[in-house]
C-alpha cells in the first residue's frame, strides 16, 4: 500500500538503472553532469529549464527508437535544440547505467542466425555502462552523429575496462590501459555496420566491433560452446554484449507521460494493454489488464484512489462496440446500489489522478518513467497520496518528476531533490543546499516551507552546470 516516504531514500531494488546524465549545449543547458536516483525530483520555478533536462533524456530515447533524423525533426531542427552560439561544438549527451544485479548466463546452443543463446543461472558482479554521443549540424543543415563512445566495466573483477570509439567512419577500441586498436570496422569477420541516413551506427553493431580485442576464441567464432564460456575473454564479451542489449531495451522502453484529462474523458478504442501510451490513449486497456492479471497492484491502485477521491469504491471497464469505457463506482446509502460515473462526468483532477496511477502501477512496469508536474489539476489534499505512490513506484521503475509545488515537496524525500535554476541564460542543476537539507532532516522546516520562505537553494559546492 502507498505510504508516506521516509526522510532517507530507500536503496534501489532495480537491477539496472540510469545513474548519471551528462549534457552539453542542449537548449538552455550549457553543461551539466548530475546523478540520478531511483526517484529523482527536479525542483525549480517555471522557465528554469526543468523540461529541458527531461527532454535531453527523451531525445536519447527518440534517437534510439526512431533515429536521429526523426528525433531532431520532432523538435523543429538543430537550430531549436542546440544552444545558441555553440554550433561548432555540437550537442553532447552521455548516460551512465549500472547493472546492480547482473544475471550469470549458461550456454544453451545457437539460434537459426548462429547467435549463442543463454539462460540465467545466478548473479554476477555489477556491470557499468557509459555511452556518449556528439551531434552536429552539417553544412547542408542536417544533423549527424560526429562521435560515439561506449565503455563497459565490471566491478569486483580483474577484467579490464572496454572502450570503443567511433569518430566519423573510423572505429577504434582498447581494453584497460592498452593501446588503441584502430579501424576495427574493417576486420572481415565483423558484421556490417547498420548506418542510418544521419550516419548513426546502431549501438549493438558498434559493440560487435570489439571482437578483435577479446582474444582468438572471440575473434574467430560467430558462436560459442559451453566449454568456450569457461574462458575469461569469451565470458566477459558475452556478458558485455548482453549488457548492451539490455541498455538499448531500457532506453527504448522509457516513458515520458503527458496526460491531459480532456483527452482521457471519452471511451477509447481497444488498443494494446501494455505499455501505457504516453498520452494515455490506451488507459482503459491498461487498467483492465491490471485488474485482470495483477493481484498486488490492483488493490494498491484502488486503495490510492480511495484515499484521494471521496466515496470512490472501485473501477469497471466496459466494452462497447469496439471501445472501452471507464466507469467509477461510488458508495451510496444503499450498499447494493453504488452510484456509477463515467469519466466524462468526472473532474480533471480525478481523471489525471487515475491516469498517473495507471502509469505507475502498469504491468509490466516500465524501466524509466518521467512525469512533469504531477500535481497539475490535483487537489492539494491528494498530493500526499500521489507522492507516496511515486516513492513506492521507484522500487519497480526509475522515476523522474518535475515540480514547483510546496505541497508535493512536503511528501517526497529531500535527498531525491535536484534544484534547477536559471543563471543568466543557462540552466544549472545541483543537489539541495546542505544547510536546507539538514533543516529538513532535523524537522525544523519542511521543504515546502523552505520553498515559500526563501526558495530552495542549489548546493554551491556541487555546481553541475556552468
């Protein structure tokens, strides 16, 4: 059940999550390098650049899902998203992912394409993956990827760090502190690079260029036997490859929700039940799936809505001529005759609360969920419930929210705050000032009281954007 969060954030139970974001020359962001937690709360006034930080992450998702050209066109071109005056430098975005509990694999043979297949057998050391790319505008005004860097390392193991660099059409790589090996892409045993019109190389293909760095067994084979996997180079090449595959899946499946109550009022066409569409077009189908198949999330969703909406009892999803209609049932004086209310009759706050709960309780859980200003349209008295659900959801999905609501902040862990402010024309982001954080921990003030009195301050010694 949703509960008020503790003062200290809970440790992550997520097997894989984003731990850092690095951005340079994107919209109002000159440069930033910030940590991201299982629950991260971007706090700042309107116009400070919170949405630009979120859009940097969404941009990476769009590049992976639809390609660089489409991601740039969706934002009306490089001239809109690149910080003014930095055209020669390009846009740089970097991500760090950590696999807290990475799965050991056992060889199960090869598939029809000759690729090895594995099954899980246990837990291995943490694997850290860093990926960074630089986007520039060509002389013809088109966006292209100038450079990609991929680095993989394993904690608590002596295996050296793998680094792969693609600059232009040249791919180089090295293990640990060894010498760079150039022109990896020209090795005849490698699969062809899959190039999009913008010059992108898919990350999985970029990783395959590292084969020549891992010894004769990896270099000469397209598939591996169980005996091969006992060799250290083969073992770690297959582990790193699986990490890259999972990283791509995590980024591609990330969700950035923009739920407008007006769009959710009417019956919806019967669409897929998972994942929840970012604009909520399949909300009824998602709720029906939770009700049918999720024995834990369905009671929690109903409990949260009961705490937020007076008199609410349960939800019914009706199928009418190829459409799904969401109906809320309310208690009356006669327990046998509940009052029924379709979403078209409900307030914006009730509808948006239902949409947010569907996003946070959907099954299967999405790896990364972003919600901007979750407090919009929702009564202040219900924000404690919503904050508790957000905090609880961060045990299933990594959650990023933006807010400037004192009432919302009072119910979220202050350690999860990143303060966003505009200095000149540049967005700067950093942890909450140590003095203010200590005041919250000692219960001298709540975050909302500090926001109203003096504003939340960014920690001066940890500037993450200049």
